[in-house]
């Protein structure tokens, strides 16, 4: 492993300053479940590790005026333990508690998984990503994110993911296929959002399939 600088900024603004300075030569460390392996196997060349794991401002699950907002440093355990998520957004709850081992759920962050494309349930919810840099702020629909022009830029930090709170006429779920129920790489994942009107007619059906390609695929309706 090559030598690199290490910095643990105390604020988001400090992190953005570092990313603007190092650009492509920086790597962001949150949970570390992907980055540490990449560094060990020399798959990631970096001059500076920007450790954002202590930025508490980026760890939250909130519901604000019909919008569910999740900070990128929230862990899968945070999702699993959220009473609101368990009772109202079953797809995220099911995706969280079936992910890996308790250790991985404790360490793995929502932001890291969004950036690395393990996001089937979030995509089915039609989520939006919020990026910030010293130059400003931009938003990208998750379904549009995995293209070269929309992906996170070297001076940006993912600061939030949000989606419309499912209503009383909505239903969500997440299911996965693997050789066993836990501690297994997903063979096939399915995220689903259904909405109906007062006459019980389906008005929206969003189906996203994961693990069938490099990025999740939303099935055309």
C-alpha cells in the first residue's frame, strides 16, 4: 500500500475544501467497507484519505413535510432501527436487515452504498441525491446517477438522499435471492413501490432489479 496523507475534517466545509484541493487524488472514507479493501488490494490510488466518519451532521433520518431525508453517514443499522422506516418504508427496512452481517450493517453507510451502486430499494423509491462542493449544490435523480455526466465529481460530497414519504395508499417491499438468507452476496434483488387511487386502481408501479448488471435497472412501466 502506498503512502498517503490522512485528514479527518471537523466540518463539512473543511471536507469540501480538502476535496477541492486534492480533486482526483483524494478518497473519501466513511464506513470503509469498500475503500479499505480497495486500498489493500491496490485498486485505489490516492494521495489523501478524507475521513468524514465523525461528521455527525451527515448522520440522520428525518421526515420533513412529506419528504424522508437520510444523511449519507447513516448506517444500515440506523435504517433497521428506525421506527419510521420499519413502519412506513418496508423496502428500506427489509434491505437493511438482510444485508450482510451485523458488523457490516454497523459500519456500512448509506452514502457509500449509493455511490457504489448497491441501491435497489432507494431507486425504487425514486430517490434524489444531493451533492455539495465549494462551487455550490446540485441534485441528481438516483435513476439518472450512473452515467458519466451525472456521477459524483472529484470535488463533491454526497450530503443527502431524499424521497417522497410513502402514503397510506402506497406499498413498498424488497426481496433478494441468494444461497441463504444472510451473509451472502445477492444473486438477484428486487425493489418495488406500488401506489393505488381511491378506486383501488394502480396508479404507479416502480420496479428495480439489482445484481443483474453493473448498476440497478428500473423496469420500464
